C-alpha cells in the first residue's frame, strides 16, 4: 500500500473530531500543564508557512507532555480587534465584524489542516461580547482601585475615600504622580467633580493628560511606531504632539514588582534584559530649584546630585507647564516658535535626534547649594514624561548638556575634588575630562570623596536641608489606554454630569454600537460619536473612545482556563488547577508591549485575589522568523523577453520578483509564468543550454509584495501536513531565523514513505509479534532517549534527524516486530500525528495514539553485548578476542587478524583460510 497522505490525514482528522480527542478537563488525577501560543490577529492574507513555526513546536511539546501523563491545556483563539479590519472597513464600508469573521474562518481551516491538538471548545475571540465583557470588567476593577505603597498591592479606592473622610490626605500611602494635600474638612466640602478629579490621581485606570501623537486627518492618536518624521506611516498625514485627556493605566505603580519578579522566570537573559531596560530603574534625587525673583519652585530629577556644584543652567521640556509661566515677554516670540517646531517630533525621534536645539526662557534659577544664578532654557532633549520633565544641566559631566552648552555658548563648570582626585565610575565624567574646558570649582562638602560616596553624602545633605528627596525613577510609563477608533472594546464608562462613572457590572458587556461610517464625526469626535443612542437609559453619554489592541490580549490566557464562565473572568477552581502558563511560545516583537501589560494585569488580578499566581508565564520561548526565499526573472529592457540567470550578464536587464509558487528548485515554470500576469502572456525566453529557465534568488522578509509567500495549504496539498510539520522543525533550531527553502522537503517526505514501508508489504500489514533483536532494541531506545531529551530542550531539528537514522536502521534490519514499531510510532507522534495515528490504529489499537504512554527508555539496551571468540592457529587456541555481538563474520575475521596478539602467530604469512563460526570460534589455517 502506498503512503496516501491526503486520505490518511483527512481520515485521521475526522477521527479526532468525532472522538473529541483534544478536549481537555481539569483532571484531578493528572498533573496540569499549560502550553500557550501567542494568538494571531486574523489578517486578510491568511497564514503563511512562517506563522505555524512556533505553533508546531508548542504542539509537539503539548503532545509529548500528554503522553507523559499530564493534562495539557493547549488552546487557540484570535486577537480579533484591530486596525487592518477597520482600515478595510473605511475603504469598503464592509463591517469589520464581517471581515473578521471571514478571516477567522480561513485561519481555522488552515490551522485544522496542520493537525494541531487544540481544544477548540475553548477558543476565544477578543471581539466577541461574551469575551470583552471580561476585558471591560478588569478595566472597571482597575478604575476602582489604587496602589497602596505600604502593602505593595492594589486596594479598593473606597478605602482611600474612607480615609479622606476621616483624615483628609494626611497619612495616605497611595501611589501617584501628582500628590494632593487637603484636610478632612476640605475633602468633605469638595464638589463631586472635585472629588472625582482628586481620585483620578490615584485610580489604576484614570483619565489623565498626556502628550500623544495626534493625527487630525485620521482623527486618532497614533503609537510611536505608527509615526515617522512627523507624518503618519499609514497615509502620510501630519502628526503633532498634543496634550490630551486619555484613559491611562497606572502600570508604573507596578514597576518595582515587574522588575524583581523577572528573576523568578525561565525566560532567556536577552528577553529579561529587554524588560529590565524598558522598566529602566534609576536611583537618584529630586532637587528643588527656585525661579529667581519669584516664589515659584520646580523640581529636577538627577542621578548625579554630587555634580550640583557644577550646574551652569537648567533645562525644561517644551511641554512643561512652567514654560508659559516663566517665559519673559522679550523671549515670548522665540519660545512660541520653538514650541511649535518641537510639536512635530515624536518622543522617539527626539531621543534619536542628536542635533542641538533650544531656546532661552528669559528666566533664571538659583542654585540651592551655591546660590549661583543660572539661566533656564527650554529644549526637546528633556522629555516631558520622564523624571520631572526638568533637569539641572552639568555640561562638564554630561555629554548632552555639554553639547548644548557648547552650541549656545553657556558656561562649563568642571567640578574637581580638592585632593586632586577626579571622580571615576561614570562615563560622563570621562566625557567631561575630555572636554578640558571651563572653570574648575571646589566641590564643597564632597571634598575628597569618591563618586559613590559623594552621591550618598549629597543625598543625605539634600534630605536634611529639605532641598529635595532621594528618589527611584523608572523609565516605564503609564500606558495610554484609549484610541479614537471604532473596532475595539467600548469603555464601561459614562459621564454623569461630566463625571466619569462606571457602568454597573451586571450591565456588561457594553456592546459596540452600530455606526453609519467608521470615521470620526464632522466635529472630530471618534467614530462612536456617530452611534445613535450611545448613552445610558438616563441619557448620560458613554465614553467615545475604545480600548487599544493590547486590552484583549492582556488576560486571554486566563480566559482559556475557563472560557464559558459567565460569572467570572476565570473561576477559582479552574484557576487553582491550571495556575499559570507553563510554556509560552511567541515572537520577540512582544518583548515589551504585551509581555509587560499582561504581567501587570496578572499582578493586579493577583492583588485582587482573582488569580492565585503573581506571574502568568513561567517559561517563555521565542521562535525565530521564517524568511522568504524570493525568486527573480530578468527582463531585457524595453522588451518582453526574459533571460535566464546564466546568460543575464550578456544583456541589459531589469530584475523582477516572480511568484515563488511557479518556480521549482529555482527553475521557472514557463507556462505558469505566461499565465501569471496578462502582460506576460506573450513572454519570450532565453534559456540555459538545457532548455531550462534558471531564476535568481535572495532571502528577504516573507511578504506578499515580494511574491515569496508560501501558503501552508499548498505544501499540505503536495506533501501532507506531517511533512510540513517535520520539515518546519527540520529547517533549523527553533529560536533561529531561517529562510524557507523547499530543497530538503522531498527528503523529509521520503522518510515518511520509508516509515510507512516498515508497516506495509504490498497491501498487507507486515507487522509481526516476533521478539525484537538486541540491535532493533538498541536503535529504538537510542531514539527514545534522544527525542525525549531534545523535546525537553526544544531542539526539534535534531530529533528529526534522529528519526531518519532510526528508520534507516530498522529498514536495514528488516524490522517487522510490533514491540519495536509501536513504540516508534508513539515517539514520532508529536511530530507527525497523522501517519502515526493511522498506523497505530492499523495495528489494532482502538483508542487514539495521543493517549498512548511515552515509552520508557531502558539503558540496558544500549549496553553493547560482546561475544568472546577463542582464536586458534592451526587448531591451537592462542588467545581470545572480545568483539561486539552484532559484528558480522567479516568484521570478526578482520578483528582477529589485526589483533596485536595475532602478529606473533602469523609470522608475517598470509593465512590460507579463516573460518569464523559466528558466536563460537575463529580458526586460522596457515
Ligand atoms: C545632572 C547630571 C549630571 C545628570 C551628570 C547625569 C549626569 P537616567 O539614568 O536615565 O535615569 N534627566 C533627568 N530627567 C530627564 C528628562 N526628563 N529628559 C532628559 N534627561 C533627563 O538619567 C537621569 C539623568 O538624565 C539625570 O541626571 C538628568 O541629568 C537627566 F553628570 O542630572 B542628570
């Protein structure tokens, strides 16, 4: 019987479906194991062969764990809200829900063909109201909570209100960027609006003023990576920096916890380092400066308070509220002009841009230590969102301050320690030394100290004298959580007399309303402003913006644990059973966004007691990218003639991408090419001598525009899903990026045919109950050990080679023994689930191979058994030879003749005859 993969795969998949073999339960008799893939955004283009790489790896691991006795949760779903569907809706009028539905259907079909062991009954879609009810619910809890810096956990905002009612703001320990100070009486006298404003400074989900990239044309805020050089990447519309009220999540309150518990995770060092940098912990001090001639004070953040003697000017971020307050009338015009110019740059561009720009405010500040009067400047190298948005500039010790001072001719004051020693331990000091410009001044109370000690001394001086306070700063910002978009979760918020108020939990989900167009309103309000009746029954208007893309993905792993629970995001029982994701596989592009937000949500839900573990993803593996292998044809300029690679240098040609699907092993299918595009109907070819047209090639990103996208469906049609799965793993180490190259795919496919051939001779099943030989057992057990170790180490490519070696050995040994072949199937089944299921059942097993136990590795089969041969010369035994029992008679003969003891008896003669009695004796006749 032939290996008819398409029939086998269809039959096996139907069997899985009918018997629900991938349905998983909270089975108390089995330990739990949770394997998760980062769920896809269902784009219109469908899956290409790069997408399933991580999914195949996680599927192998899941199946392996299941055969090791675990109850394995391995779900799949869709991150279904998002911009492309909305953009498409704007262009075509097609409701995003409709396109999303179509795309999901396509994804599901493609995924099912690959034979994943997903429990589809747990599928989630973030755009499904039954799902986003819980996204809204978490938002509501965040709105109702503040962060208690004493207990280091989230607490109900009501308890803060209770405190205000008793004691005013005195004695609270609540995390905020804007501390408020009021008495009990003041609090009680506040209007509801005033109370709401105060509480907004503490809520974990709050309406806050932040600087955003505003694109008026698109009517929305854009993320930094959606903007380049002052215009939107999509459409090229102007983008400006604008302060706007946005919903924000107070992620920064969790910065320290997000940092410290990284240590407990099995993530790669590179990934942890990315998160550490993103969180960006920095120890320093906040120091207060006074604006000369006023009582206005402002605070700077510095990591080098020891350099305070050398401050020669101050710099404010352009967005700072202080700018308008202190700018003198003479400088007003220049400052306005500068502010307008900086509005066009995103923050990221400001950080990257090393050009010095700035403007003098006209005002001065007084150095609290030296009393020196120094100018206050405004420049965009100071960022509004970091520290306090104001700095003390020490050009002798800081490179950017130095560049600024040089550019504007400001004084450079170098601090030296009177004992002549120079501070070490920082680069900026090195930079400063290199400058050798400026005046050297005495460093006052820091005389003779090292930098580290000088910092400590200055910190305590600052605190003692009330000049400021020691402060740890984090680069991690609060997340801006609103988008002026249609296709996202509505906020469970309405405005009661202007006060943001939660929609009651029992009214959730608050469903996305219908609109007549997916565009902002004429007055510039978000698309939800077009919805009729978008208000509460009492007539209070609902929030018009929607949640961003990362809202729905922040807790999706919890929902899979208990996807149909109508009463809780996740029920206690389900959560206590599964606890956390044991293995998470996905791309590095989520290293900071999603992986910070979901850790934050999880920690918050942990504080609430909704989940029992403080970290969501125990082990995380990043799969590499599969790149495309593009092909080119060469068109002779101004003609419709195409010349093959080997001859192209003889002509003046243009290189053109050609669809890789009409190229096989770099040879162009000429007919398919003519049919590809109308303009090539009449194409002529100059081929190689053998008549073939050879294409050029290059490795590029896999993308539709380069015609190098390979659809897994096509591979499955030609080779089957098992070949696709094995081949994707065979391409190389999981974590590495590698080009898709089908050169080796035939080899992998032949391997499966060979495997099939071990089971069938002609039409008949050729498996017997004969006892296995030691060689067969050795080959099998080598494989069991190797594959088990490989899977545990995510080294799937090496397993594929091991399978090939083993099947080659067994073919050579003409193995037919069930005792070998059945365990072989089990070990191969995580990689090639269809063929193995089919053969396993052909062997007479009634259940599914997914329930078969992983074979036990036994060391004893690997120990070489040896045979002792007496070696006789002309009938007289002269010595004994120890040789592997598996040695052939020829091998025994040559081992006997080349043994060191043999030389003495051979006396240099050629033996007339050598008789080997296998397993018994060697007789050499001279
Ligand atoms: C004086 C000084 C002297 C500084 C010196 C550094 C070296 P990290 O380590 O990243 O926390 N800074 C503070 N707020 C800023 C802002 N909003 N935008 C741009 N720069 C800002 O950096 C902290 C240092 O960066 C602070 O310490 C401040 O400059 C600057 F020899 O103060 B330093």
